[in-house]
C-alpha cells in the first residue's frame, strides 16, 4: 500500500483565506509526502507559506524541501504588479530547507525572489527527487518559462503553468517561448500514460484535476497539429 501523502490547496480558499489577490489568481499549492517517514515537500508555496507549513505539521509531517514549478511571483513569491507576495523566502524563515528548481530557471528564481544560489538545488530533466520513500520525477517542460518543470508522482502529474485543464500557460511573458511550448505539449508530454491525472497550477476550470486522456480529447492545445498551425492559434 502506498504511503503517498498528496494535498492540493487552493490559495484564497484553503490557505490565505483573507487575501483578495490570492483569491483572484486562484493558484493551487501542492504537498507531496511520505506518511511513513513524515517528510514532505511543498510545491509553489505562495501567499501564505507559514500557514502552509503549519498545515503540513498539523497533518503529522515535516517540510523538508520546496519545489518551484517556475519563477513567477504567484508561485514562489516576489512582486506581482507592484504587490508583494510572500513565498519561498518567508517559508525558509520558518524552516531552512532546500528549494528545488530546474537548472535553467535558477537565475530567474534568484532575481524574482532574492534567494541566494546557496538556497537552490538545480535539477536536470527527469531527475528523481526522493521524499522519504516516495519518488518524484522532475520533468523539464519549457515554454511558459525557460525552466518550467512538472512533477510526476505515481499516477499524478503536477503541471504548474505548463498545462491547464483548459489551455496552457501564456507564451508572451519574459522568458516565454511559443515554439518550446509547442514541443512540450506535442512531444515532451506525449509520452505520458493517458490514465495519469493532471493537477494544474491554477483553478481555471471547475474541476480540480482531470485524466490526461480527457485533456487530449478536450483541451485544444493538446490536439495533434502541425507546428505552423499550432503557433498561429496559440502563440
């Protein structure tokens, strides 16, 4: 029997209840842990990091790391439209743990959060991160940002802003690349089993998650299109 601990919290509802920006941005925060060892990592702990750590501890686990899907402030903290957002910096003041980032995203995370390189652990595509006895695979999925990464744990895909239940992450922001997003959606994610359940970075759909097979049928960005047609529609 799996000892996987997996939580999905909606900022503005489950955490950061009184933050109107969190409610408007509708970010999801995830926690992956091992119930047997009591270790957990938090994915994208923005808006209320101390509250997130306390909630994990209330469930009987300790936070031993953070994973950033990408550098944007609504996921890891920083400044968004002049509004400060608490994130990894404040979490590290609560518990001193490593922050796991994709290698090419490191300088962007440093600039956006002010974290020093010594706090960051760089990863390459398909690196494995052990959380207790639970294995998490980090998949480099550039497009929304240079070092966007998704997480695979058992039959779940935590997709950040790479893939939503409807659509995908924007490709008109600093560091975005529409051609890389096309390759990510049409090639890099094509190898995953359709039974895998996708857990996105934002609540842009009433459902909290959906099977990848359903998204391949219903999400237009995953429809098999030639590069030129895809870019004309979605870049």
